[in-house]
């Protein structure tokens, strides 16, 4: 080999080594040089996997735990030819980025949205305040909001005699990353669970993998078919708002426990401190005259027993404290739809129709069942009331039924959310079915009520963008 050949070979090896150092997803990108310059300037790594390109995670020199929940923001309406070299300078201006995940398509362009996780919660809040509607390109505004990092699954179809420990053990056998299982006692029988549980996972990814594995038809628990879905994400209430809350949310009450009994128990520490109590089935809202009295009562009564049942007591944000819709009595007199709770997952619509139609053949028009509850539509109000009076508290296929009249949604409120979520007017809203059970988000979804405008704030940036008209529930696993 000549000196010239040796030099050429070394040059070739050097070029190959340099090429090998370019991360997958960056090599061959339209803006490869700009991405490499960004990595050199910041010291952050960048790699593409599972349909996303991850910048950082953790950042250089990071020591300590993963950032807490609430540190991530969702970024929507990103032009498809905008990449990290343009996004990072914008988002690092308001705080230190822990990681940025840009969703990528097969053609090398982005999918129009990303997730930016900051090292601290206050930085994420600042990003929402200052960067929402930021003009990234002339006439192109970014949508920035808090990300819903949901780590909790709803699992239905659980045998009602199973205890929390048994459910935790069984779920942990078939899925990974289980942190906790939340099980609620039946309102009618505290020795039984309600046929469902909420499972908390260590991360959103672990929960997403578990959901995929537990989908109906893929696996059974205790020989039973199960239902699985995302639990409604917890709403992150500002700490300053929570500091003003003086309402307690009390769970796991006995059905027989009265509002007067609750008021007496929670008011024992300071006579007159309880303004009012609103009890709904086996839970209640206790309104106090001062926050100090509310906190004192919570600290003293959480975990204690009231009439044989162990209480769960927490502070609750003001906006959540009135779940019941106040319906005019004249309107309620026209309702001929029953809301049936606490059904077995296996119970079919035909079985429900047969049971509720037994008093007058042909009186049931149709039945719509969703998970462990259903709506039974009658031809007349008289038949609906007669069936409710005779079947409420009875058993159907081993489960004690809770039967009530369905309640109509407030039309003005409906129209307001309809406009906010879909851009429609009151005329469009009026065409939608109006009877729903006021406390249940799945019911609202069934009847076309835009409940998802109230949760999952990411949705707003999908429905308003002509390129990304997709619901967050259909997003790829990340």
C-alpha cells in the first residue's frame, strides 16, 4: 500500500466514523446540518424511535429524579416542515428543557405536534402563558397547553367479591409497572366491590402498553372477560386555587347515612362551621364556612368510621363540588328514560330489555348499554316510573341495580360547550339528544354532549387544525 493509498483509507475510515456518530433519525434529515449544530451547541442527545424524535431526556449533567407530573406541555399546530432547530430556541427561552418529543411521519416530516417536558412545573406553566399562540412562522401560531399525562386505566368486569390485594396481584401478573389499584366498595354492600377498579401505572407508556395488552379478546382475568379504557385524567388544579378551597369530598358513605348525620359528624369540632351538605348515593360534599375548619375536619375524619363504613375525605376544587344539574320539576315530569347503574359487564342489552319490559310487553323502545350502566328508553313515562319503582335495588345476574330517571342537560350550557368544541351554534346543539345522566362523562359522550371539551385540553388543538383533525385518544403510543 502506498502512502497515498494509506491516506485515502484513513480519510475513508474517518468519514465512516463521523457518519456513524450521526444518530438515527438525524442522518439524512432535510435539516441534518442544523440538527447537528443544535446538538453541538446544547450538548443534548437526539434519537428517533417509535415514531418520535426525542431531544434530551435527561439533559446533560442531570442528577436527580424524573420531573414530576405537570412539567410537560403539549404543542400543537406545528407546521410540518418545522423541526427541533426552530422549536428548541423558542421553548428553552422560558425554562430548562428536560426533553422534547417531536412526533414524526414516515416521510421525514413532523406530524404537527410535540411534547416538551421542563425540569420544573413553574417553567411549564410559564410556557403555556407565554408561548400559546406564538407565531412560529408568518401567520402560523402554535397551540401550547398543559399535557395530560394519564397513567391510570379503568378496568371493568372484575368479580365483585375480589379484594384490592387480589386485584393488585392479578393485574401485576399480566402487566408491568403497576403502582396501585383503587377499588371502591359497592354502595349497597360494602363487602363487595363495584365490579371495576382504577389501576395506576408508573408512567403513561406503561399504562398504554397495559391497555394494549388488556384489550377485550386478548386476555381474561379470573376467567372473566374484562373491559379496559383510559380513566378520566385528574384535573391539575392550581395550587393557589386549592389554597382557597373549603369544601370536602367524602366517599364510601353508607346509602342509609343522612345529610344531617354527616353534618353533625363534620361539624363536631366547631359548632356552626358546616354551611351545608349535599349527599349523592354513597358520597357527599361538605361545605364549610372557613378553610381552616375544612382542613381540621379532613385531618381528623379521613380514615375513620361513620355508621360502619370507613370514610375517604379530601379537599375538592370548587368547580367540582356541584355535580348535580338542577332540573326543573316540570321538565323531569316528562322524562321517560331510565339510567341503570351497577350492571355486570357481561349483561347484554337484550337481557336488560327483557327485565325492564316484563311489566308491560312492548313498553321498552330500546336499550343502550355502556360498560356497567345503561339507558332504557320507554314508550311512556308511566311505564318508566313503574319499572324504576319495582327494579331499583333488585338483582340482575348477581348485581344489585341502581335505577333512576335520566336527567336533561341544561340547553344553554350545552350550546356553550357545543360552540367551544365544534364551532357550532345553538340550532345545531338543539338537534342533539338532550337526556343524559348529569354526573357521568361516558353518558355525555354517548349522547353527543361535548364533555371532552372539559377534559383532555389537547383536543382543542386537533379539532381546530385542518391538518390534524384527530382526537387525542387515537394518538400513537409514545
